[in-house]
């Protein structure tokens, strides 16, 4: 794998980075942005909506389209607290009004930097997110937690040149308020690591540290306390890996270990209840794209860009699904999730290309379709937020 030398990584220019984000128009950054508990709403005795109980008022506010939340947050403190809270998503889910939006990190028109953009489930209403604060980053982790986008750690990039220092910084984008804030730093600065949400907590595992050595350490973030806590390390250092959650457990796979030759097929599985790791042998290697859809993991390996590898944790089994040709047989993809379907965004700029769409619940022979949804540039990563 390019960029690896004697257990240390050569720093190479990465396209998956943010531009320099110093911007006077960027939102004010707070030292922390803890999830607001519903009790915080009781600090103010004034009613949310005059003449209505708070429960009814919250239900009424939750019915408003999400695009209006940013303006609503400026009405008063109680409205803003509710819009920032986890309770908002719970009420909107019960009311059946959750909206699904795609958030895509894409290259800028010149191909020298990148930016986040968002579009609705039809690929419409496209707009760019406010710039994330802090220096440009690469090899960071991305995860969705409580309807918010977290960008975790990574290393700094200045004028396309990577620094030799890993970061412990964590930033959060609130999709309802359309603003960024900074969360507590991690205990261990790292990049090129595995990161995923499990049971409302965020886990970060492995990667490279500040000295360029591979890491075995792992830690977990609790949004209610805005705190990272170290947990038991994995059995061997691991980097270039990815993580996902199934049935309340954390699965770490792919990448390499400094104690193995070549890429690792070992899967590290963490059980939060027993606070311990175990191992599986049926993993995947050199993964270029991955996504969890339902209770299955979808992967694409570098050695085979024309097949989807689908992992079922119920019986630890894999199956392969051919990807239809859409021009070049060597084309690569990035994954997205939309309405229970897998989106395959091309890594080649072709104005005639239409995004592939795989529906795992479709009748045999009808799983593959095409979609007009596509980012403004090459897709570097994509997440879906329901809020």
C-alpha cells in the first residue's frame, strides 16, 4: 500500500483535506458543545409556546421543516435549547417527520482542496456547509452522532503539504443550527484510524500517533459528558483500518498491523458490556469504500473494484455481488446511503456518468439502478444524517 515504510507512514499529499478555514464569517466556536439534555429547558420558566404545555409545544416545533431550524434557534433561548437537544430527533422520529440528507466531502473545482456540501434525498437544495474551524486536515475520522456530524483528529495540511504532527482535535457540525463547534480533545492524537458510533458513543481505534508509530490504543467519546475515555487496547497496533457497529458491538477490520506481513484479515470485536476484545478471522483487506446498510456491511476492496463484498454479522459470512460496468472497468467508488439503498459515486470525473444505486431488498435481477444524485466534485466521503 503506497505511503507505508517500515511501520511508519510517509506523509503524502492528500485530497481528503479541508481548505484553510480561517474565516471571519465562520460561526463562533465554543470550547465544547455538549448535547443539551431536556432538563436544560427548565432553566427558563417562560413557556416554549404561550398557552400550550411544553410537550405539545415541542411536538409543534418538531413538525417544522429542518431547513427552518437555524432561523428558529434565534427566536429565544428555550427554542434554541430544544433544537440543539437529542430530544428534538426523538420527537421528530415519533412524529414520522425525520428528514434524510446527504453530507458529502467533495473536491473543490480546482481539485486542490475540499469542502462539505449537503443535498436532500432527491439531490436537490444543494448548498455548501460553513467552513470548519481550525487548520486543514487529512486522514481524519467521520461519524454521525445524534443527528450531528463529527470530524475527529487527523493531521494538519498546509498548502498541500502534510505536517508530521497528529491532531487530537474534534469538531462537530450541528445540521439543525448550520454551525460548527469544538468538542473535547481526544486522549491520544491520531490519524488513519478506525472510528464508528455504537449505542450512542463514538469509538476511535488504532491509527498513527504523533511520532508516526502505529497505535493499539482505543478510546470512547460520551456526548453527555463531552469526554473521551481510554478503553482496553486492541491486541496489536493497527492502521489504515475502519470500524462499524453491529448489535451493540464494535467491529474493526481492514488495514494493516505492524505484527503481520501484508494486510490483515483479522477482525477485532469490542463488547462494551464486558469491556473486552475478541478476534474473528474472516475480514477484508485494502478496503477503498465501506458502508453499513441495515444489518450488513458493504465493502469494496482495492484488488476488485467490480464486486461488492457484503458481510453479515449474524453468521460471519461474506458474499460477492458483481457491480455492473459503467464505462471503465477500473473505475473506483465511494459509498453513500439513501432511503435504504447504497449509492456508488464514481471516482472518475465524467459528465455522462450516473451514480449507481444498489437496493438489497429489490427482487432478484432488479437490485441495480442509476440515480442522478452526484456531488459537485469527486466524492471523498459521504454520510447520511436523519434529523
